[in-house]
C-alpha cells in the first residue's frame, strides 16, 4: 500500500489482482482478475504490486501462500496486521 500511487477519484473502488508468488518473494504473471471499472485505477494497482516486488521470502511456516494468489486491492480497507512468523 505504501507504494500505491492512487489516481484521483479512487474512493469506493477495488480491484482483484492475480499474481504468482514464489518462495523467494518474486512475483510473475501479475494481471487484473476483476476490474474496478476504472482502467487508471486498475493500472495503478498493477504498478503498485510490481513496484513492491520482490516481497520478503516466504517462511516455511506459511508456505501455503506460495503459488497462485488473488489480492483485493481496496485503498479504503485498513492494512492487515502482521502474520505470526512473518515480518511485513
């Protein structure tokens, strides 16, 4: 969220982004799975994911998050709390 440069008029919008995540924290195949209906908003979300990558390596304790991921990017929702065993 800290690297997401929101376009104007983003209030109330959300986009579902698909990506593949490997154990090293690298992402690939980043794409919009469900559009917000606003191309500029969707593109800003894709840029944010690509800019934030690579993410920290995925600890063994939460290896289930490796692989295909769908993220709902909604600037009005609070950021998730830290996951036990993982520094965010």
